[in-house]
C-alpha cells in the first residue's frame, strides 16, 4: 500500500516538499489539548536536509503539526511534533480578570490575547450556544488556562492552518451529539456486535480523585483566608489544597464577591480531579467509521450490550510499514463506570 502524502513547510509556512517514504507515522487529534506526532523515514542526505529545515507538517487528513525535535541514528530519521495548539504555550496571560461569557467566547478571548506570538494572522471562530459562565483568569501560561476552561466547561478547541487565506484559525466548540438518542444526525454506536471495532478496553483510575477543596487567598490585611468547598454529603472527604494567594480581598468591592471567587477556583479545580473512566477502542480497519474528537457517541458495553454515552477525547492514526489502524479514546463518560455496574446489580 502506497503511503499517503505529507506536506512539509518551513518556519514561514512556505511549502518546501512532500514526504511519502515514511516507514512509521503516528499522530493524534485531541478534543481539549494538543495532539502529538511521531514519524520515521529512512536516512538520506536529501531527507536530512528537508527535515532539518522544516517547521510544520500537514498529515493526510489536513491536521497541521509544529515540529519539536528531529533525531537520527544514521539509518533512520525520527521527527516529533505537536498539534498547532501548542503554539499558545508561547504566550502568557498577565492580568487577573473574571471573564463572563459563553465558554467558547472565553476560549476565543484567551486565544486572541496570544495573537502576537503566533507566526501568522489569527482568525477566531466559535461553535456553541451555551449559557454564560464565569472563569477567573489568573496570570499564567495561556495554553494552560485554555486547557482549564475546556476541561471545566466541557468544550473542545482546535487551531488549524487555512490554505486559502494563509491564516491560522482557532475554533472553540461544544461536543457534537451522535448518540443513539438523537435523530438529527446518523447515530454512532461503537461495539463489537456492530462490527466497527477490532479491540476495546476499559479503565478506571481514582488515584487523583478529590471531592472537596480548601482554597487559600489573602484578606485586605495580607493575612491568609481559607475557604472550603465541602465534600458531598455521605462521602468520606478527600480534600485538594488550592493555593490562591494572588486572589486578594482588595481586588473586590465586597467580601461576598471575594469569597465567591475563591469558592469558584476550588470548584473548577475539582472538575479535573474526579474519577477517570476511559474507554479505548481500535476501529475496524476494514470499516468506514467516521469519528472526530468531541463526538458524543453511544457505546455498547462489553458486559451485555447496555448503552452508555462517551465523548471522544482523541483519535489516533497509525501507519506502520504498510498497515493502517485508528484508535479512539473516550474521556469523561456518562454515566460513570460505577453507576453502570450499580444499574445492572
């Protein structure tokens, strides 16, 4: 099987060549973070010259990766990169600001603030019509803030290269409903019985689980103030410590607003510390299952075919010496694994 073509660009996004002689290609497209890429090609002087001068690679499905590192042992050249979202790591959000808007608009605001560090003009688009939310943006790496917003409010984000306008396009979006319950789009049900999977795995991880938080800020005299986000009634508390000394009483008109901000910081931090149930599936290579990060799909469970919903967190594509496979990983799952087992008991 002939390899599909990869386009190679320099630091200024000028086209410099193509690659179709790779022996290995693995790349990942993610819902809420920058995916990564690993490619191996045979060592030749021409290939070495091409990849030491390249800065960006565009894979067959159009996803663009920034090249991070190149290695060679004299026989093969290994190229590693990350999705263009990693470019936001170059920027720093320098103010303390409560952002109130739809989650997609907050992500767009953070992205726009980083425009000066990007190599090309930035266009911003958003897809979603949710309610307004408030996010307390504290000074820090812009990319990390964007990841937190995406995680807390369940939104996806992507940064792509538009060949027609030669600009970068940032998109923030809500999950796309493809479950069996909806009728607007063709439902997607993953399962062995549906013959669209080659393999599937389940995992439950509670190692980082916390159900309460203690957030520490500063009052108007510079003394520490602690606010507790309590654990749910009936559950043994597992507290998370959240230092927030850069949140000060002097920044707020009222005591209530100050304490509310500290509480919101703790509540948001707990979102990322819940029990992690992940579902991993290798798609049938002979099928034509179309799935994208952010798709909310139905999964026919291994233990009897009961359906549950999962949001696709990543889609990984692998070419290895002529073979081809695609792996999908679902992140947050509703209902949770424990609830499913409880329902069947």
